[in-house]
C-alpha cells in the first residue's frame, strides 16, 4: 500500500460516519441528537431528584423511629436497674422475715 493510501485509509465504520455526516448534515443531526439527549437528561434528573426527595423523607422517618427506639430502650434500661435494686431489697427483707420467724419458734 502506498503512503498516500495508508494516510487516507479508514476503517469501514469511520468511512460510513464520514459519508453519512457531511458538514451540513452534521450540525443538523447534532442539534437533533442534542435536543433529544438534553430532554432525556432533564427527564432523568427530574426523576432522580424525586427519588432523592422520597429517599430523604424515608430516611428522616427512619431516623425518627431509631431515636424513638433509643429513648424507649434507655427508659427500659433505667427501669430495669430500679427493678433489680427493688428485687434485691425485697429479697433481703424476705430473708430477714424468714429468719425472724424461724428464731421465734
């Protein structure tokens, strides 16, 4: 292959693109593709925006529920500590009464 042929050689895909998109067609086709692409991008952005807003709302609800559960867990833990102390106290008093009764006989 001569040097001029090698310099001007293109694969079949590139040749098809070059012939189908002449300069006059190129700007018109580019504009059509750009308008369609822009509309698709805008639609996608709007859709994703709605999805993010919905996700954010769900996330906020989950944070609220988690905080409520934390508060409830803390309250239950504090109540549990008090009940344990009361159980120990009642157990001690019961043992004292049993011993007093046994000594009374």
